[in-house]
C-alpha cells in the first residue's frame, strides 16, 4: 500500500468530510492524516534548505497554539 499524507483543518476537524474523502481513495492508498498545520511542513522544508537540524515538533506546536 502507498501512504498518502493529508492535512488541513477540514480533514482534522470535520469527521464527515474526512470520511467522505478517504472513502473515495483507491484501496491501495493508505491515508495518514497529520494533525500539524501546513506551516509545519514549510518549517521543515526551510530547515532542510538552510541545512540546519529540524525543529522539535512539540516546541513548534506549543508556540503555534500560543500565537493562534
């Protein structure tokens, strides 16, 4: 099976939408719903491009929630 990474508030906060969407996926695809906001992926990519260690996701989320 191939893993498909999905994210966003509709998928993490709206169960009917998530079930509808994942129910339409090919059975060979295994959906993985990420809880982190999309900005987390951008943060990881920036760290990789800058050749610095990836930040700690727990610290990132703590700061992100405080600023929300």
